[in-house]
């Protein structure tokens, strides 16, 4: 049975400067932040927002979203679900970027490595 075929799930959208996260239908429309009215970034199905005052984790979220990655681990039909590895702290972002630079990887490839 396909998980995403029968139900329309909402996905997370994030405004990093305001540190807000909201769930909206996955409709391709531009969703605006309720606080600053700037367009929110698509964060995926598996995003878990850090606490508002956790600068360390919000910096990691900003790095992941700026690299064009999302917090997703599902197949479009929903039959398979394997969460992708994403850095959770600034230290993990730095470590993955250093390792990626040694291996000659791009920023998105480096940040998606476990």
C-alpha cells in the first residue's frame, strides 16, 4: 500500500530569519512567512524545527536549505521511507564541508553525506 497515494500530507516550510516553521499543502504555491511576509523555504516532510533560541541548530538548518537540500527521505509513491542524513549542528556542517572538500564534493553532496 502506498503511503502518500491515498492521503495528501502537508509539508514543512521554513523562514530561517524569523525561525518559524509551518505546514502547508504541497501545492507548489509560494507560501509567505506570517511574520515578515518573505517567501518561506521548502523544508520537506521530515523537518523537525529546532527551538527558537537554538542558534547552533538554526545555523545548520540555514546551511542545509541554502545548499538546496530538503529534509526528505521518501519515495514519491511512499512505498519506501529512509530518512536522509542531514547535519544538526554548526560543527557537523563544518566537518562535512571539510570532508567534502578533501573528497572533491560539491556543497550539497558534502552536506548529504552521513
